[in-house]
C-alpha cells in the first residue's frame, strides 16, 4: 500500500474506525455513523488544502489509472496499431481504433506501465521518436477515414537519451506539432497524469483540451525546474508552487478548456467514477466539434494556440525603467 504524507491522518482514523466497527457490542450504529461523518469531513478539509506538491504526488500515485486502463474501461472493440514503418514500435505509445458510446475514435495514449517489468518495457512513459512517428501515422489514417482523435497525455517527458536524439527526437516532436495543427478531423486532448514539456505536447495539439483535477501540465517537471533555478532538486515543492502547472491555473490562462473532476483524494480512490468523467468529456467534446466545417476546425485550432500566452507591455516598460534607475543610482554611487 502506498500512503502519501497528507493521507497518514486519514489512514489512522480509518484504521481506528475499522476496529470500532468490529466491537458492535460496545459501539452503537449511531455512534459509528457519527464517526464516519467526521471522517468524511476530515477528508474534505485535508483535500481542500493540498499544496501543489501534494497534488503532484497524487498525480504520480502508483495506483493512479494509466492510458491502458482508460482504454480498457471506455473503449470497445479496440484494435491496436503498432510501429512507425520507419524504425520500430514504441511501447510507450499505445494507439488503436475503437468505439466509445458506439462511435469510432482513434485513441493514442502515453503508457507508463504498472510494475517494474512493464515500466521498463514502456520506458516509464517516455516516448522515443518512433513513438511520435507512430502516433502521427495513426492520426493521418484517422484523417483519411474521417475518424476523430483522442490523445491521453501522461508522460514525464520525451526520452532524452542519446539514441533518441540520434533518431531525431526534436524533429519528430516538431513535425507532430506542425502536422496536428492542420489535421481536418476533431482532436480531443485529455491530460490524465503528468504532462511534461514537448514530450506531452508531441500529441497535445487539439481542438479541446481537458485536464483531470490533480494532473499537471508544464514546460518542465518540478525537479527539473528546481535543479536549473536553484541547483537543488530538493526544492521541488517550491518549484511546483511557482510553475502554476495545475488545471485551475491553466484554465485561467486559457491553455486548457475544462477541468475534469476526480473523486475525493484522487482518481485512484474511485477509478470507475474517473473513467465516467473522462468519457463524458470526450463524448461532449465530439458533439461540439463534429458539426464544424474542416476548414473552420483547423482555423479555430490555429487561433486557439496562437492566443496562448500573454504579457503586460506596461509592466515590461516599468521593469525597464526601474532597471535603468537602478543602473544610474549604482553609477552615481560608484563615483
């Protein structure tokens, strides 16, 4: 059992409550019910005041559902597609066609694996260039047969090894960004776990982007950010808070469109409810998008990504003025 630091108090309370339930001759049902109500209140209070680092730990929980779990739970008649027809098959990318609520989709997911052997096999969810090429091959097939695309993002980043660079990792991701921006079928993106850097964005250009409540989406992992800014990976919690990488932050910045709610405490506490919420988002998104003219679809997607990111020109001028004043002051003091 994996127990997160913020869950220790809940675990101890639940253990105590379980022992009391076994002593029926001592504790009345009304008393037990009162304690259960207090437990629920405790959970709501704790989970309402989670830090950014607490939420990242929830996102990385070993029992959190992965792409293969969502496919198994939501998709019927799934037929997997393998290989990029250039180099190899990449197990870090799971891709195939199937039906959700009776309608056909191409589903692409980044898969981390569930135990030591499968994690090594899946390369911990870090795709090689052939993974991104495989994904693009599937997307082009989907466009040819007018099939909407669903991408499930969950990766700590694209694989940064020498072999991946030799086979064109950067180019493969960049080519996906360009190609996805022009596909004339609906593309629905769901961030189900970690969404780090270009590794996530390589299958992340879409018309509608949803994020599970405790997932995160960032240009870099908190550990990577802390190592660069403070030369200390131990400051990951501080980096997580600074990066503004959670769903509510990204929705406010118009980087994502919708926050998909999770059960109290995270997706691993009630997988079925999480699958239901993600499926509802996909079905709703398709209903919104499939009536659009393909040209309009592509144009709207282009505008969506062009408007991401903003800066305050007035604030920039103030910063420049302040910097100039400080320079003049320093110069005067030195004289």
